[in-house]
C-alpha cells in the first residue's frame, strides 16, 4: 500500500469562500479517483506546529495507482488552475507500507468476524421429585423469587428475566434432573444463522416447549449429543424491575455439562451453536463463551457419565456469597465444594448440592466479562489438569480433594 499525505496552508489573502470551495472539491476526490482508499482531511489541531493549516491523507493499492492519479489530466488541471494560485505552502510525503493485520483486527474489534453464537444463558428446566421442597430450597439458599406455581410447574427468577429456573413436577424421580437449558439470541438474523448451521450439520430442528413459545418472539430447540434440550429464542420476556430481595443472584451465568461424548459435544456447541473456547483444562474440560462475553457461559467436562453438573449464579458481591454460605451452614444444607477461587473466570464461589433438587448450584461473587476486543482476539489457554488451575487456593498439584 502507498500512503500519500499532503500538508498545506492557504495564502493569507485568499477569501473564506474560495478556501471552502477548494476543500469541498478535495472532498469529491475519493469519488473521482476510485483507487483511493481511506481518504481523510482535516484542520491542523497541533499547538506545536502551525506551519500548515490542513492535512489530507489517502492510500493507494500501489505506486502505479498513485502516479495514475497524480498524472491524470483532471488532477493536473486542478493543480494548475485552482490549487497553485491559492496555496502559500505545502509538503507532500508518499511512502509504501505493509498493512498490519493485528492492528486492523484491534480497530475493528466491534465488528465480529467469528460466526455469531447465542447471547447468554437464561434458564434451566429441572424435573424434581418434590416441587415444594425444591422451591423452598431455591428461595432460601439460592435467593430466587417464586413467580408462578401450579401442580405441574413453577417459575423462579433471579433478576428481570422472566425466569432462571423452571421446575417440573416429576414425583416418579428420586433425584432432580435437568432436561433443558435456554439461551437467548440477540436477533432474528443470528437465530436464523444458527438454524442454518444446525440444518447443515444434520441436526433436527424442534419446536420450543409450548409455554416457552409464549414467553419469547421466536425460537427453536435442538438436542445436544447427550440429549439435553437446548432452547434458543429472541426477546425473552422480562419484568420491569428485579425482585425486591436484597440477597439474590443477579444472573444465571452458565451450565456445566459432564459428558461421555466430549469431542462430539465440543463440536456441537462450537461448530453448530457458535460458542467460542475461552480456556481448556487439557483433556478434561473446556470453558466456552458466547455473545454476553462472560469468560464462560458454558463448560463441558469429560466424564464417565452424562449429567448437568452445576448451574452457576452470580451474586452481587463476595459478601452476599458468604451470607448464602452462612445460611447453608446454619441449615445444614450440603456444601458440595466449599469456597474456591476460580482464576480463569476470576470468581470466588461455593457449591450447594442436594440431589433431590437437581444439579449443584454454584454461587459466585462475579465472573470475568471480556471486552469486545478480547472477545475477538482472546487466545484460549491450554492449562494442565492441576487443581490450582481450577482453584488457586489449592496449595499443591495433588490437592484434588474437596471439589
Ligand atoms: Fe461454574
């Protein structure tokens, strides 16, 4: 590429109207000379050097195109008849340069280059043997607010989103079981894109659960390779205000999926849905993000069983996490993994688990959110399977207990 830069100053006696006409004509140059790229012009703002009052800069693909412009009859005529009579001083520099792809990627960080994925996690649907006991648990120990409740189902919410947990009464079960997870999608276009990728990958497009259809604009569902239903939709309904509960989660951040089909699951969530790996624990787990830019809105772990291992809720602060922990200790609610410091997602958390109520519930104080630029450029780290990579408050590489 060639960058051609012109610095100039009008002669003092030139009237304002003439100056404006010259500047206006320069502005038409990119249309007149289609080889021009990134044309710009402006007044000199420098307080150190006012030798020139204006600068103009433009790029050409190569020197030949620059010369074609400079030597063109229209340019020559402009310079001869209009430019020289009014310009008191000028300087020109033209130089060749190589484009810096990494710098361009940074500048265009807000323009996504990867295929768009879902926006973020909204809810999990859990079948539970004892609905009332589960509601009591989620209200007191997780801080959710009950919004709707029949004999068959219940909706509980964390913040303004319509619900974060949907419970389905399943007295035939002994343990709670997560049957579906819901992710919002930012637009109809992205929803269509995901659907196209799913069809191309041979996945069956399923309708949303009937009640969910009434709670969003549009959507569909897919079964992941383990049979977990993933519901995707636009315009999930929301309340005007969050619940007036002081100690409650602010957001449902991610599900953590244990799988016997690790590679297949990664392929489905990355290639079809459009999640992006944020970090890997080599050979054992991958943390994946989507468009809400949390470090992970999904985690997939290699396991010898398939189940939704936990759901992560972000609280307002570490203080609120510790108050929930105090409630758990006070009531003897089972803490499956006590206070841990996840370095990768910069969150401090503990995990509650009573099988009757479904997966573990992770309550964390905050969760790393990538900047738009990091979202485009972050390179997923490959970390060894060492407990210190999961909890930095572990003193040694063999301290695998208590998880
Ligand atoms: Fe988690």
